[in-house]
C-alpha cells in the first residue's frame, strides 16, 4: 500500500500533451488490447520545453539544432488486454511512406518535423510569441501527424503515445543501473560517439545513447541500428521488470525523476493502471520485430536514399501479430472448416523479407491453424512436406499457395502438421509477397535486403544476444 501511494504521488509530475488521442476522458482501448507508439526524439529541450544547456548538449554529442525535430526511433507496441505478452515492432526512421495532411511521400522520421514547422509558422502568424507556447503547440501538431502516419501505415489505431528525448534516455539508463548488451565486433564511431570492444558490456548514460544512435559503419546501416535499439530496449525492460528495480525505493525514485524530466505522454493515460496491467509481463513474453523491408537503398525523387516498404505488406505483417482492429471485417472461415485440423509451419527459403509471416497469415485466413515461421536454406522450388499418409492435407495447403508445388512425405514432420518451404519460384496469390526484386517508382529493379533479415528469431527480454 505504501508503494502504491508513493507511485501515485511520484507520477503526479508527468508531462501530458494533447496529441489527438485519449482526450475523451477514457483510457481503455475499444478492443481491450492496447497499441502504443513509442517515439525517440532528437529534442534539445526537456519535457517541459526548457532548452538543454550547451554543456549537456556537448556531453550528449547532440550537436546543433537544425530547426527540425526528427524522430530517431519509432516503435509500435501491441499488448493484449490481459497484459500477459507484448510485441514491439520497429519502424525504421528512413521508411519511405505517405504522410497524411497533404505532405506526400517522405521518410517517416520527417512527419513530425513537417507538421511541427507548419504549426509553428501558423501560430506565429496568429500572434503567438511565447517560446514555450509555440513549442507546445508545434510539438503537439507534429505528434498528431506522426500518429496518423503510423496508423495509416500499420492499419492499427494508436491508443497511447509516449515520447522521450535525448537527455531522458541517458538519465533513465543511469537510473536503472545500466543495461547489458553484447557486440559482434569492435566499434569506434566518431559521429555517435559509440566506442566499444567486441563482447559484453553494461552501458548507461552517454554510452547508451551512442550505442542506440550509431548507424555509420554498420553493415546494414539503419537496420542494424534498429536491432541495436531492440536489444537495448529488451535489456531495459528486463531490468525495469526485475525486483531489483521495482522493489528498490531509491532506484524507483531515480527512474521516476528521470521519466518526469524527459517523457511526454498523451492526455488521460492512466500510467499507474497501465503498470498494474503489465505486472504479469515476463521477459520471454516481450518480443521485438521489424516491419518488412523491400529495398534498403531506394533512391527517392527528393529525399535522397530511403528504405522502401510495401504498405500492404506492412499492414499484413502488423495485423498478423496484432490482430484485426475493432469493427474490422475479418475474413474468418466457418468454424467447421476442415482446414482447422491442419497446423501449417512456414519456412522462408528466399531473400524476401517477412514472406513466411505473410504467407502464414494468408493460410490462417483460409482456416488453417497457425504454426511457426523461420528461415531455411535457399531453394529454387517451393515444396510442401507432410507426415506419412497425410498428403491430402498437404495438397489442400498447396492448392491455396498456387503454383502447383510438390507435396511429399517426410519423417521429420509431426502428424497433423504441414511444413511449407517457400522457394524463389513462389508467387503470392495476393501479390503481397514483399519480393526483393519488385520494381521501384522509377521502374528499375529494387535491391533485395540481406537474407539474414528475413524471419529472424524475434528478440526478447530474455538473454543478451550479440549484435552488429
């Protein structure tokens, strides 16, 4: 009871903003499940709009502000209503998407800045001159446009919004006593300040900021930075969910103080109620994924090189993990569907990102029971493996896949299961296959992402995997 009262008092100083959600006085999502947008901002102010000192900016290696506020990291989090598990889906900052409001197609990390600058100009023309008021109204407009952009891309409705700035990220990591990470190789990046030797490290503060911000010198650039952010957040979640943090009043006080200084939430978010909902969440029940990528070096008309994504493929991927939205017409098969008795496991033997997840969802929509997805050795031909005497079930799956794949028995397949190996000849019936060889806007062939990105084993809050 004492901790409960302390938490209520401590959370009273949080910063809330009108960002277009949660403004009706209610916090409970319509479908019971909760979809949250987490945003990392390269802001040079704290949560209350106070400018950071030159000394702090120098320590953070933040550099000078260029008049724009970009989103360094975007993570969509889906939590079922019982709070027993969660999936966090990264949206790479350079993803080339449609930005609502008449802005056209640009990198997703510019959505916030474009709306923010427009609103600032509008408020100044209306006579608003107070710097803090200008910042507040401009930032709220930026957040609203960013939220709409993510909703349009993912097909999901955002229930809650949380943004954190550079200083806050640094101080929160110090408050919890650092986060364990591991690197595959030595790194020394002059831009982010990341300087680490190969192997495990416990990092916090400015070191942690450098770790999650580095993208120069990494094999896959921003995609490797996304993985860095995922393993770091997994480690942070593991630390925060541990009794060592939640049961230690000193650490808890430091954590809440850091959050107050740096985190902005949407209005009417019952943070304490949310924490209660999440109390059953354990490390293995928190997964980190990344949206499917078509081309990591897409040359845009005006924004330089960006990451190309297929909106339809992204929606299929997100909805496959998050489920249909309230009121959405789901093409559910009848309960008596004979396909339900067949569990389908899909293996991606191509270099097309997210293909196994997309195909599995299509088969589930046809009444089959979802098994698992993974990568497999490259193969040219798609094949369907079945247990002995179960070719009929395999043929039913093959018919839905199209292309007349071979159905063969294999002793490694469990009874009641069908295992699909997607070869380079596979063509999705819906066209949402996310092929790395799809055509870009100029009609030239788009480069495929590295095969190791496809259907990787998701990062969780258990263990400390080594990364680039």
